[in-house]
């Protein structure tokens, strides 16, 4: 007797192939899931019959079909009708006892995935002492159900007749590869022809004579998995998710932008090799292999469904990694140092949120400072105020000057460094962490002896005229290191240093204009070009009477300071540098401007 499906089967198959499954290869997974569920159901009923799944590819059958046999619980005629004619009816699955959480899939939807590779599906099944029934479904949207010759004992056989040009999906090499890929860790024996596919107990659950032997075996397993000798292996367990497994610490550097994908099994059936979101985002330095009983898959059964259980599981797995790092710090500092050399970014990312990781970074991870590469713990023992610069270029310009002024300067121009530095007061409440205002350095520079200040009046007047179009004002100070001739500073500190300098209080005339910088009240501070009077070149320049030499030199030194501070040169700045260079060459060749 012919019956019609309760849904548009052709539309369902199109939906499965185009939008749900990534490849026809999943049909093997779905067939294995159905067989595993059937055997699980039979075992749950108290029947301890042999648990076996056997696949015969098209070469073995000789009639162009693939057959998969299982020794599961089987189905009666009414059960087949309900499961396969009413796709997705969860209430019927409940009535039949096939909706328990210990089952892998859904028999109806899973079986329909076979239409991705076959035009006809035949199911021969027997439950207990009930009659054996044969169900035949066709891709054009109809099926037949009838009693047939008795099957030898309970169980089910699924027969697939390949669609045209899809025969290779049912061939021995393909089926063997896919069965091993998805089912190698299944708890029941799986065979393709005479070849055993299942490997038995997952590697992390296998018994070994000693912890060392177990570790060696897991590292060998990890080598096959990631293609290199893992740095270490970490046990993972989250009981509420029924989760167990291992994380392999990668021996090479990875970055936060690299998508970390992990191998996840669901009740020992492979869910996917590139499952995301199972680990925290910062854990990009590990690759995991886990098995879970409770986490829910997405509809495609290739990723995990985002819910509260997955969120709590992710947090618990992150805690396992954090505990490993803390344990490494206390038991094997040398290995921790080796790990940090490779995976500093991951640890820094974790230290942004985790106090224990912050302690590890503080004690073990060197930072670039004005006193060389030292740990933050060592550096803050010498400095109770930690200044920082937000860019590498600014740090390199100011580091030597900061050392000379006795300031502790940290370079936070690298990923996560600023966030970590700002969290240090959590470990040391008396510590101050401040961004360095470059202008603040001027407050630490020495003002000139009042006796010398009148001697540089003409120099400052000429320099002010040159720098005025650039929105910059000159000051003269003495500071270390002597090798730095000029320094371009921006910030309120430099202006305060000019206004409060000795010998200039109450000045009028040109000095008063220089002190105010020509700025109106409330106007933002202007950049300061600080000339270092300790530098021999600057000392001679400030006493030069040739105004033309001063003009060209100030123009050139302004360009030098811009380049030293990694500031972009505007077209007018570049023109000024060229003009100064050529003018100074001319002065050198023709002193006094004479030919």
C-alpha cells in the first residue's frame, strides 16, 4: 500500500542539502547515529545482545547498494510509520522512548539525510518478536510499508541505492574514511566490510601503568592531532556538561585573530574538527579534544548550541587553563618562561581580567622600560609612579630623557600592555600609573642661569619668528642626555615650565611675548621646541650673531625633532627642511654669503 509523506519531502531534501549540512558526507554520520541509538535503546531494555554495526559498501554488495546493519532494538510497523511519515514530531519520539538525552540524533531527520546521496532508501527492521517490516522511501515524495521475510533477530538494515553520479559516496574507500572520521571513538564496534573502524576507549580515558606513560601516550596522540610535538597536555573535565578531554598547548606562536577550532565529540560521535566557542577567546594557545554528553548541537550537528550550559562550560574550561598556568609558575618556572616566550599574547589577554594571571605577568613577563627589559615587579620596586607612553615611537624618543630625570617609563605600545599596566594597582594599592605628558618633562629640566638668559635673547627672538608659522614656540633648557640637541614637546607641562621659569617672572617686551607664547587665555597649549643648552651644538648656536645661520638652523632642528618624534612632516615642513639644508650648505661653501 502506498502512502504520502506528511511534509514536502523534496523541499526537505533541498533544505538539508543547501542550508543545513555542509556536505553529503554527513549521511554516514547520521546512519551511525541511528544505529548507535538503536543499540543504546536495546541495552537500556536489559537485553545484552551483541552490539555491532556493520557497513557493506557497494563493492561488497555487488548490486550498487550500500547496506548498514545494526543489532539494535529495531522498530515495529506502526513505529516506522510514525517516525518516518511525520518528520520532526517530537511527541511521537517521546511516546516511542526515542527522545531521551542519551540518544545521539533523530531517526527520521537523520535518515532523510541519505537522500543527499541516494534516490531510494530501504529500511528492513524487526523489534523483539514483532513481524519484520520493510519501508521504502523515494526521493519523489512517497513511501511504501509492508511486512517481509523474518529477519534473524531484532535490529535494522538500511539499504541505499545511489543517485546518479553519486556512486563514489557509497564506495569502500569513501565509506571507510567517513566511518573512521566520525565513529572511531564510538562505544560499539563498527566494521566496514571486515575492517574494524572503532578504536575503543578515548585516549584520555585509557588506562596506563603510570602517569608518565599516560602523558607520553597523550603527547603522541597530540602530535598526530596538531602535526607537532605539543608543549604540554592539560586534562579537562566539566561534570555538569558530561565533558572530559584534553587540551594540547601549541608549541608555536598563535595570535588572537586566528580562529581557534577544536575537535568535539558528542557521546563519542564526532561533532566536528573545527568547533568554535567551546573555549574562551583568549585561549588561542591550545587545541582541545573533548567528549560531552550534555551540550546541545546546532541543527546541522557541526557546532554547539549557544546556551547557559555552554557558557558555564566555557568558563570552567578557561579556569582549567588558568590553573595550569598558575601551577606551572609555582612548580616549573623555567617551563613557564619558555611558554611565555611563545604565548605571551594569550597570557597578557588573560591578565586583563584575571588577578592570578596578572600576578604571573607581573612576576615573570619582561616589559620594555626606560631601564631595559625587566619584569613589572622589579620595576615597581624602584619606582612608585609608573609613567607610560602609548606608542613605541614616543617611548623611544623619551626613554633616555626619562632615565636622566629619574622617571620610570614603560612602553605600552604593544597589544594588551596598557590594560595590564593599569590593573597593577590591584596588586599594589600604593602604586600610581600615569600616562606621561611629554610637556611634564620640561618641568624637570634645568632653567638657565639668570646671568646667561640675556645672552640668548636674540636667539629666542629669531627662533620664535621661525617657529610662529608652525604654531610652535621655543624654550632653552639644560637636560640630560647631552646627545639630544632638541626635543619637541606637546602638553600643558611645557607651558607651565615656561611661565614658572626662574629669571622670567615679571618680564615684559619680547620676553613677555615669549612667556605667553602669543596665546589667548583658554587657548590650547602650543607645542614647545626645547633646545638643550648642554648640547655643544646648541650652546654655540645660542651665541651665534649671524641671524641667517640661526634661522636656517632652527628650521633644520625643527624638522629633526619632528622626525625623531615620528611625527609626520607636512608639505610646508618638508619644504622648510629642504630650504634649511640647502641654505646651510650654501653658508658652508660661501661663508657670509660671498662668492
